[in-house]
C-alpha cells in the first residue's frame, strides 16, 4: 500500500513537472529528446530521399515531411497560400552539345557559353580592346559581333574575367551588338575550372528575361594563346559561330514556412526566424564503397531537425516574440531558397529582428557549439548561456579565412541588415574528421553521436527562447560590416562617432 502510494506520488510529480516546466531551460529540456531527434534525422537522411537534390521528387517528399511536422506542432501555415510552402521555379542550364567558333578561318576549340540560344551566325566582327565604355566611343557596333580581351587592363586572370563579364555584356547589349566573344589566355587547369564552374548551373530566373530581345544575344568565352591572339588580324575580322544553345530546364521547388504568434502584445510584432536548409546535393559520384547517395545527415538533416525541435517547443510553450520557421531549399545550388525568400518575403524583413540559422559541415569536438557570427550580434550572451546550460561551450568561427558567415543562408538576411548567425555543430578546425563526411556519400544518420546532438538541440532551443523572450531587441554589435544595412532596414539612427 505505502509502496503503491509512493509510486502514485512519483507519477503525479512526474506529470506535474512535465506539464508545468517553469524556466526556459526546463522547457527546452522537456520537449527535446533523443528518440524524436533520431526519428527526424533517420527519415530526412534516408537513402529513399536520394540526397534531397533541389527540384527532385525526393526534395518534395522531404518538404512534405517538414510541413507536416510543423502542422503536428500547431504551427500555422504560410498565410499567403494557406499551405506550408513557398513554391517557386528555378532555371537549370547546361552547356550546349554543339558549340563551334572560327575567326578568320581558324577554329577555336576551347569555348564556354556564357549565354547562348541555338543559332548559326557569320559575318564581320569588331575588335574592341577590353570592351570597356571608352572602347565603344565613336564606334557603330549595331548588329555586329564584338570581340574583346577577357578581364581588364589591370588583370586578365580568371577572377578578373568573371568579375568583369556581366558589365561587358550589358555594355555590348546597350550599344546594340548581337554578341560578345571574350578571348582569354588562361592556363589549361584554370580554364577547365572556369568552364566547369560555368557548366551546369541553377539560378532564380530573371523575371524580365523571357520576353526580352536581349535573349538572343550570344556571349562566349574563347580560350586562346598569346601567340594566336597576336597573330589575329584584328582590323579585318570575320567569324562563324554555330551552336544548339544552352539547355534550359525549369525546376519547381519550395521553401517550407510556418509561423507562431508571440504572447506579448508589443513584442509579438517582432519575429525571430529559425531557419535551416533541407536540400542536399542529391546523387553523385560513387565513393569507395559504391555508395552514390549523398545523404547529408550533417548537412543539413541536423540543422533541419534543430528548426523542427524549436517549432515543437514553441508550439507547446509560446515565446513573447513571434516565431517564423523556414526550411530552405536550393542552398547547395547557391543559397537560392533564402535569396528567393528575401526577394519575396512573406513576413517583411524589417519585422524579422533576428535570424537564428543552423547549418553545418559536421563536427569534430563534442564539447562545443560552433556559432558562425557568435560575437557579431548582441544576442551572444543568450547563445553562450543556452549552450552552457546543456554542457556545451559556444565558440565563434574557428576558421574565418573560410568565409563561412557568407556561405550559408544566414547571409541572404544579414546582407539586408537582419542580425543572423549560424549555429553549427562543434568544430574547432577544418580537419580530416570534417572532410571525411563533408559533402560525402558516407554522411549518414547512423554515423552521428545522438547524445551530443541532444545537448546541441537543447542548447539551440534554449538560446532561441532567451532571444525571443528578452525585452531588449537583438542587433549587430557596433562596427559590424552589416550594421549599416541593419540601420537602414529597421529605420534606426546610426550610432556614429560621438562629436564633442
Ligand atoms: Zn549546409
């Protein structure tokens, strides 16, 4: 009897303590547990999802899983569509299969199509130095093909060629030319990297492009040698170009978006964004074991699960500020999902006062949470406390030379002024332990340390709660490179130098 009574008391206590968690730390500890984490990660990184490549059917299945997890936590859908999706098109392009260029009767076999529709052209071309503004002075280039040197007078390196090519194209179009050939003098290794880089690409389509006459404009890079360039008769230049054009395909993909209103009548007008990308690189080259599925457990089933954990927690215990949850697609194609969002915001950017992004290349130190941009916002104290409460030390970017801050979705927001670091699993250097899994087929769910991840998620959830409940709105620290953008976005008076 007494034993029974004692047992009932224990159960009652357990019920009370789970239903009435009081502090933010208790709330974080209560809703995040290992079984749920494993459930999410094992599904998201399952071979069946074939690496969640942007625009694939499996990418859509992953999105559905995330959307319905949000639904199950009571998170409200995207108010614009009443679904949990922000669906959009991407333009995927691949190089032409036929591409031939001859000048003064000589064939040039090393060609990259920057811009090319199917066409067969021939005639006289005009040589215009480096193709800068001054080179066009007094020249009538209407209807002509322009031939120029790649890069600028200062540098004709690959970087300079790439850096100048858009302006040159715009200038040639403005002056009425029908096409632009840039002659480059790159070493073979650099040229092949350049042409690989310009090979398959995915981008957000330019809304105006479709019905624009610029569409027919052809723009090529042609690699040659100094000898050949010097021998070219630039005063009398004829050409032929033939191509079947770049291959274009539309990919339909989606960000996953949900929202929970805050409890404070004033602070709820401000949103904290909890974000992570859920796409990965899909199917790729087989590794030593023959595995071709790039599961992306670390990158970024881990981050995706952080956002789900946050949503479940806030679904149960609201915060003072409102919460917006965004799972981005297209990150691996060049941060496209987050770029699309900032161009088409569902919740205005000026109401998003903080972006708490999570993404990661993996971990090599399970005593840490590595937060890219930790010291760059005034919320540092909350993130340090959040992680420390669950036994982790929050550290800032250990490899600033890698430019990680500007390589994940957080930068799409940060560059517009939203304070937005990226919370990542613990790493203190880019070493073999990171490289072993980073963008490798072996980045699988069963290779993860779930005891560590439990602390990692509880730390993330608590950090988020502390930020969302702080009466003080977080911002960039003084002098940060994105502080000025933040001042503009939120209409703040810049904290300029004090004058006596
Ligand atoms: Zn990632």
